[in-house]
C-alpha cells in the first residue's frame, strides 16, 4: 500500500496504531495527517510520533538560538518545520480526537529525537 500521511489508503477504523516515525517535520500538512490518523485508527488505538529536531544536539542557549534563527526555507533538505515534541503534542491534541499519553522532548540529556504517544478517543 502506498500513500502519504495526509491520505492513507486504509479503511476507516481499520488500524490499531499509526506510527509517524521520523516524518512529522516532513509532513506538508501536519493537521491533515493527524486528522487522517484519527480516521484510520479505531477508538482506543494509538498514535506514535517520533522525529528529530534539526540542531537538536545544541547544548547551550546561544547555540540553540543561533540554530533556530535559520529559516526552514534556508535549510538544504526537506524539513517543512522544526517542531519540538511539545509543539507536535499541542497539534495532536488540537485535533480533539487524541489524548496525549506521553511527550518526551529533546533535552540536555537526550539525543535529538522526541516522541509523542496518544490514544484515540471514542467517537467520531
């Protein structure tokens, strides 16, 4: 089966889980992909999103500020955004059909990857 995050060729409610592995910051329309995940996942199912933050290994505030000042348009690869785990968790929760279970963001003692897990609520 071939598709994109915003249009998954799977029947409504057919999946127990959707994983967005190192792809969230590559989605053209995260809100549409989150909504599509809610359509595909049965109530009680899971969404697992893991991605990395460009320059996520910067350890000082000055390094991080310098890295974040580079616009996404100026980066030489296909990141459409540089969302943190907290930003992704807010977007997932904003859909209204997900309960955030866990958000592990990038921090001084971590690698440059974040993770958000959520459970699909009952109802439409």
